[in-house]
């Protein structure tokens, strides 16, 4: 007797319309994202649409926000990919409740409301800290390089700009002379000509010359700003020949990352160890982390509403000024203890015992920090840093596959990074509630 099989009738129609919610478990992430977004204040987004009375009714801001947040939680970042999931993926269809905005609508919503989406990070963080009853203790700080929505091959150095500008000027001069000679020859042959349009080749070179002039002005202004910040004369400051300008995303910079040289941004994150929540985040165009400790400490207090007890960071954040900032406290603010590496350790150096005896009277803050991290307590505390902040970057870049910003310009990139950090915190909170 042949083996019997379970009934399989792919052409059979359902007698009643199915409920898509029954196709997913009750604790599915999509329901959690929906509940979280429903508790957020989206009045700033609603205000934009309330002013416009023309046209068709827009999609509900709650729906659009949920689609973006769930997309960033699951590694679906592009608007075209989200639209495809709305047709093929059950969680996205459940979230949309029968709506199907196209990719352009999704993309425009993200661009128009990126500042509001950035501010939602603080609302979600407050919710997570309250649910977990977390008080900030030791917070780990680090930065990671992420590619900008621009190619490094679209960048040009200041030295190259000067050469190219001179070359284009000569080419424009030659083309104008050739055009004038051609006009004279045609005038002699055909009579007076209108000649009110530039030749296409001349237009192209004039456009490139104008762009290079504008880029030079930007680099020269950056040099003046940098000199003023360092206390030098801004009037005499000039860019170095190696200073770069990218014509696709001018605010991005050439940086050395884990994947080599990239055209990108330096994304900063501060992470607490209990739930691995991101409690402070920002984006900078500076490749070096030396100037990021003070603003990040201020952002942690602003975004989380709490002042951390200690900061753990690698040697990129170590300087006399940064250590002095942690030790100083004004008014009711307490000092923040620092565990900041003073340099790269050689292989096996962490196993060596700390040197005995007092430090010299003229020892710097960096010297004292180095001795502190050589003690048993200092080694143990600092060793926890790599188990806190590094996994967060790994989850964002490797697990969810975010390697390049979709938006251009520092303002929009900051909003997109905040959206990524918001999605990470929702995932951590959802995981914690499963236990």
C-alpha cells in the first residue's frame, strides 16, 4: 500500500479572508516595534501634514515610521527593498495593514523627517532605561568608520585643485580663441551670426572650473576654522596640498577604517554593559577621536538624562585635556572616573605586573592613567570594554549588514545613525523581555 501524505491543495481558495496576525507568533518583533512606535511622540511629523490641505491624504506617520524602524531592525535599509518586502514578507504586510507605499514615498518620508526620526532615539532610550531600571555606571565609548554615500574617487586634493584650475583656465582660453576664429571665418563666409550659445566643450570646462573654485573656497574656510579653534591666526591659515574635498558629499572625509581607506564618517557610540544599550551617539567628520570625548560625555548626559560614573575608551581618546575634563566637575556634577588606554599594548604586555613605587611628582595625567591600567583592578575594568562596545558595532555592521549611509550630508547622516542606534536599542529591549 503506497505511503499517504498530508493534504496539499495549492489551488484551493479560502472560504474566509485570513488574519495575517495569526501567521506570526505573539512575541514576534514586528508587534513589539509597532507597540513601541505607538508610544512615541510623532507630533512634529503630524504638524508638517496638517499645514498642507491639497492633494491626496498622506500615509499615516505611524505606519511610515514603523516601516523604517522595523526595516533598520532587520537589515532592510533601502526604500526599494522595503517596498519589495511589503509585497512578499508577512511581517511587513502585517505592519502595513494592507497599505503599500512605493519606494519614492518611503525615501521622501525618511529625507523630510530625518531630524524628527533622530530625536526619537532619546524617547526610545528613556523607555529602555526605565523598563530595565538601569542607572549608568561604567560606559564604554568608541567610534567606527562607515562609508558615505560617495566614492573616494570623486575626491580631489587642494594641490590637485590648483593644478587642475590652471589647466582648465588654459583650455578655456584656447577654446575661446578657437571659437572666435571660427566665428570670424563663418562671418566672412556666411555673414553676421547670432552666436549667443557657448560651445558644449566650453560649457563643460566652465562648469568644472566653477566647481573647483567653490571647492577651494570650502577648503580654505576649513583651514581658517581649524586655525581659529587651535588659537592660531585664521587670516594666515591655508589648506595643505593633501587636504581633500569630495564633490558628491563634501562633508564626508577620507578616513582609514578596518576595511582600508574609505570616504566616510566617524560614527560614535557609548554603550552601557547591562543590556548593551546605546546611551549616547553622534557622527563626526573628524577621523581622529581625540576631540570626541568631551562632546560625547555631554551627549550621554543629554540623551540618556544620566551622568555616567566612569568612561572606558581606547587610546584614540587619550590626551591630557580629555583626562582633565573627566576629573573636573562644576556645581552638583560629580567627577567621572576614566579608564582610557594610553597607547597600544605590545603582545603579552598586559600580563606584566605593575611597576612598584610612587610616581614622580611631575607625572602627567597620562602617566597616572598608564599606571592605573597596569593594576589588577584597572586591567579587569578596562578588559570589559571590548566585550561591551565592540559587539554593538559588530551587530550593526555585520549581523544587520549596514556598511554605508544612504543619505548625504552630515545633518542627514546623523539622523540615519540615530535611526540605526534606535533600532539597536529596540532589539536589545525586545530580547531582554523574552526572558
